[in-house]
């Protein structure tokens, strides 16, 4: 009793309505209506009682599936048999008749009915008691089975065992068990098998085929992706999905509710802002959203609108990692532009707020819309965080928030129906107030509102097409789904997924004291599987995921499949092993082309994808054979899937410009990975993937410094410290000054929410400081040299376009862009003049006249040979030498390059001859613009291997060396397994050693 009115259960309410106190005074049989119930294969005692009471008002006909025409109600489950044996041990005593016959007597039993039939057995007995055994048996005579699947159904119908069958049968395609290495390969196999069955059976229609999955939420995205591929070849209808996952309006509602219950994290906010209904309401598009996600990441926004108490100290008033701090940083940049940082001086900020600006913050409207949406959203979800309220208050607040953030347009088909359904549900929801079911002072909580909304959205049916008439039926494994289709595929039958587990719960009385008719989910699914067996008319495919690719382990089919397999082997195949089909991992596997791919017992090894078959021919050396045997129409089709990535000669109208500007950084990346650079520059392959989707999912603040922030922390203090040490702006001792500069850089990045906080920050800061101080110790000897140098340049710069370059301030040595002219080349495919630009920091002439170059990396390598950090400086020196301009070290043309790592310094001495440099750069630029053939020559693959590096550095080369180098490089390319190698046509030729020596010998001092 809550409000003075009794709370009734469904059973009590039914009893009160159907059997009122004055039941004897009224005549309830004044009118009869006929009611038909279909598909009641399982029924609970409560519903049985309701049907018993309703028979006074209606003429009721119940149609129930019975897998056997024989009397099988006494067949016990294995558990029941063991229980009876424990209770009646005397039943094991041999009778006199058994002694006389010389054999044991036993009741007729059936393995499958015993294992799976318990729910049906109990339901049949309950229904028989309800009707006083007044029923009509609708079984029809069936001929002797001519397939394995028919034999299973015949055995269930007649309860005949193997001793009754005339002869063992051979395994055939009527029943197939298929293992697939992953969900997508499983669905692709079903898709191709459906096409195969439709092509081989002219009488088969799409509506005769059903696909049933054990978990619709898990399979639906993959089914949509595979079955909707273009060109569309299979029409399908999909049922048993809910509006919560199908409707964009419902997804927006769920996102708002998650925000109201969550921490206002970046992930939760952008899950809502990416919704089309929200984008329509606030009038922004994907480009604006992409910019906002980039801002959130750069501003270090992770969770909470503000979190003042989380990180005390010299922090913004809104707290670190918060939305308020990020929005304040963008807005303050309008009135505060920080000056360039000075070494040893703390970075400027206003009460812990560091101004933020980038190329997009100049758009005031974009900034204000972003800030306005986030602030409005924070206020709106705050209204949904009431501790409790009446149903009417929750309704008003809920739809106020929805109207503020969600808009449905006419193009959003079906969304209006979901909205109206939710409105109708809230109209019923507010009746709780009118009926007084909620006691004053104990109103509804926010959790109650959320459960109500979620339950209603899950109850709205989603899907696609018309059930049973819209093509192939795709549904979940649920009761009343086993309709007599001719071909049925059942997916998701691996161990752990089906038939499910029985979860212990104190609220579930079936586990405490079971009653007849109490069926748990696992028992229900087993009986559902039994119904499928007797319903399918032609072929039944049982599929399971047989491989966990992430953990690299095999998966087994579920217990139900094992029991069926064992039954078929013992009762139908005469003891022969039932063979399973295993689908290959790759869709273009040569297993699909094997002569016995389709055989007497399996027809799932088919692939209807033309592009995958062509890929199989190419990958397995069968392309020439295909070309010889293919018809003209096949060749025409194959031509569409054979793009020509060759660099064709342009027409005179498309001739390249006479002058092209390149950066030394681009040539550096070409030497490091020619396949990647050629693919991007010439073919547009491997363009930068948009990271915004991944950035939007980040909801947790960093636990340690990650790239590129950690790189900035290791290098920025060192560069600033060097400038201060060499230009006299630091009065502290050398290492002490570096520590001060590190503290300043770390504090600045902390205020920008780019670094961890709390205990994680203490550990992270200590580790990075030790690394920076170690770099400083390695730099100390060079600082003394640079202070006393004859000449010191903070940077040497050629041209104006610079990348891979760190600005250091101070005195620069500047040159014009370096021109590379190749007048003898064909200008239709090669520019006449190349302008090279680039730069390097820290070049000086010591007191002994030797020129030096300092490269600070921050890396933890301990290399004793040239690595990637040497390429940029050496290319720059060669470009300057080849320019023809006067440069300070032209009299010696020698340069000592010092690569400073965290705990190691690599010293290299190079001779940079002008003519040799010009020839090298001309050849390198020619390779870049006309990479035919494109040799697979990544720098680090060669220099990391002592054997390959020795081939490049030796004086003479023999044919045996060329052969050995070629074999080693071919093996390394195969081990790389890079798809870009195939797309760009990269090769390893027999002359690759000669090209490698021309390209990389310069880097060996």
C-alpha cells in the first residue's frame, strides 16, 4: 500500500476482472467470439490460467507445433533420468522377464527430444489438461526420407531409431555445418550461398529463404553492409530490430539521456552533435563538426563542463580538461594575443587561461555557434538531472530539451512516427500522477524516466522491407519464427553465444523452486532449435564463428550443434563422421577454385564476387591462364577491375609546368619510403585519413604524455635553452637553466590540458625531465664550442618553403631556392627546372676551422650508423653546394654532423662536393618524377641490416653480390606485406643494388 490503494500484479488484476464478486449474478455467455492462437509452442502457467478463464467468454482454438506424432510426453531429459535413478535405485533391479529374454527392456527414447524437448513436452501436457485432451492431430503421412535433414524430421515424427531405418544414408547438402573466421566472412558466405542456391534451383524464390541470427544487434550492421552492396542482387526484409538502433531520432534521444547521466564527456557530446537531427536543428554541417572536434582535441577537452575541485592550484577556474576551460581559451584569444615565448620566462596566461587560436578561430560565427551549442546543451541536460519530479514535470522538461536540440525534416522517413509514438507513450506516462500510483513526496526519479524512455524505444519495431514478402527474410532466433522455409541459414552458433546461459538471480524463482512450465532462456532456445529442424523443407545451414582472429585461437560450435552432429553420425550415417565446412579467412582464397570446392556434402565454398575472383587469379599466379581461357565478355568485365596506375605521357596541353617547387623534406620522405611518397604524390593513394571520428570518441584525459606532445616537451626546452645559452639571455648555470626552461614548457602545456594531472603528472614529469636533462648533458660540450665559434648560425635556410624545420631565432644564413636543371629530359613528363627549399638549425665554425652541424632528436636510439636524422641535413648541404652560390664552408666542403639522442651522440663526418652533389640531386629528382620502375628501397630497411648496409658501402660489386642483395630485398618486401606495394607496382629488380648504391652511398661517411 503506497497511496491507500492496492497495487495488483497482472495475475491478480486478471482474477479481479474475470471473476468479480458478483460473478454468479451475470450471464457471461451472452455472446461468443472465436479467437485463434498460433505458435504457442511454449506457454507459462500464468497464461494457461488466463486462457482457462477466458474460455467462458470466447471460443478459443490453439494451434501448437508438435515435433512428434507419437506419444513422447514421458521422454525424460538426461537430468531427469539421473534424478529418478537417484530416487529409485531399486528400479535398476533386473526383472524376471529381462533375465528370460536375455536383454534389457527400455522405453522408446529419442536423443534430440530428450535433450531439447522439455519446454514442448511440458507445454503439450499443460494444453492437454486445459482442453481435457480434446485435440485434433494434424500430422500428415510422409514418405521415407531421401536426405539427412528429412531423416532427422522423420525420426522425430515417428520416434524410429537406427534399428528401424533400412540402411545408413550418406552425408548430403541438406544439412551443413559451416565454420567461418569472423562475422563478416560468415555473412558473406551466406550471401554467396543464397545466390548459388537461387542460380542452381530455378524453382527457388527469395521468399523461400530465411536467415536467422542469434544476436540481431551484433549481426545487423554486417547484414546491411553485405546484403546492400552494389549492384543489389538480393532483396531482403529484416525484422526484430528496434527503433533505438534504427532511428536517428531515437539515437539523438538516447544521446541526450546519456549526457544527462554521464560526465558530459567529449565522446558523449559529439555522439549527440553528430546526429543528423541535431545538425538540422542548429544548422551546421560535417565541415563545421570536423573543425569543432579538432578544437576539442587541441584544447584538451575530455570530460565535465567544469571540474574546479579536481585539479587545484594554478589552474583555470573551470578546471583542467573541461569544456568551460576550452571555451574560455578560445574567447580570450580575441582580446589577448600571447607574445613569442622567451627562454626562461613563464608563458603568458590570464588567471591560468592560455589563449588558443588556429586557422579556423578567425571565423567568429563558427566559434560562437560552437560555444553556444555546448553551453545550451549543458544547461539543458542539467534540467534532466533533477533528483525527482512528477510524471508531468518530467514530460514537460523532456520535450523542452528535445525541441531545443532535435528537429525532424520531411526527408527523414519514418522518424516522425517514432516521435509520435514517444509522445503517445508520455501521454500514458503522466497517468501515473492522475491515478495516484506515485505517493506524494516519493515522485519519479531520473533513473525511472530513463528506463521508461529506453524501454519504449526498444519496443518500437524497426527493420526493413515487408516480413515474408520482401525477399529473403532476416530475423532473430525467436519463438514463432520457424516457418517452413525451403532454405534456412542459422548464424551465430558458436560456444558461448547459443543457447545461452542461465544467470543466477534472487528475483528469478525458477532457480529456487521450479514449477512445470517454468522455462529458462537456454531451454527455450534449445526447443526453438528443434522447431527449426522440423520446419525446414529443403536445406539447413548451421553457421558459427570458428576463429577468434584477435586472440588467434579456434572456437568450437555450441553444445546444440555438437549434439545434432553426434545424433546424425550415430542414427543416420551409420557411424560415419559428419564433415564440417571451414571457410577460408580471405575472400579471394584459391580454395574457392579447387575442383572439389562444391561436392556431394557441401556447397558453401562459392564466391560470386567478380573482383575477388580476379584478385584470386592475380595473387595465386593464375592470371595468364585466365587470360588464355576467358571469353571476350569476361575480358571486358575484367578490364573494369584492372586500373592502370602507370604514369601516362601527358598531352602537350597537359604538359607539366616548366618550374616546380619541392621541399627537401619531401625528398627526405621519398628516401625513407619511396612507395608511400610516390603513391601519395603521383597516384593519390594513401591520402591522410580523417582522424576526427577517432578524436571524437576520446573521453579520458591522458595518463602520460603522448606523441606529439612528448616530442615537444623533449625538444622545445632544449631549443629554447640553446638560444638562451648562446645569446646571453640566461644568467643561470647551464643545466639549471635547462631545468627552468623545462618547468616553464611543462607548466604551459599543463594549463592547456595537454598533459596528465595528479599522481600521473608527477611520474610523467619526472620521467620527461630526466630525459631532457640527459639531452642537456650531451649538449653541454657543443654549447661551449658554439659560444667560442668563429661563426654561428641558428639556422641555414634555402628558399622560403620549409618543412621538417624547427625555428630557433638568432642569426640565419639564407640562400635562394636551389635550382636543379635537366634540359636533356623530356619536358612532357619531367619539369625543366626544380626549385628546392629547406633548412636545418645550428651550424657553426669552431676555432679550429672545422664546420659543424647539430641535430637534436629527443630519440632514445643508440645508433652507431647513419639513420633517418642524417638525411635532412645532408640533403640541405648538398643542395647549397649544388646551387652555385657562395657559402662559408666552400673552401673545405666538409661538415661534421652531430646527432644528439637522449643518452648518446652520433658523430659523422661528410665531404660535400658541389659537382657530385648536383649530380646526386638531379638523379634523385629524376627518380622522384619518373619512378618507372618504382624500386622498393626504404632507407631504414637497408641501414638497419648490417648485411645490406655492407653491400652499399663496399668498393666493388660482383654479380654474386647483386644476386644476393636482390634475394634479400625480395624477401624483405614479401615480409612487409604492404598493400601499397601492389597498388604502386613497386618491384625489386635484378639491378636494385646499383640503384641502392647510387641513392644511399652518399650517407655513409
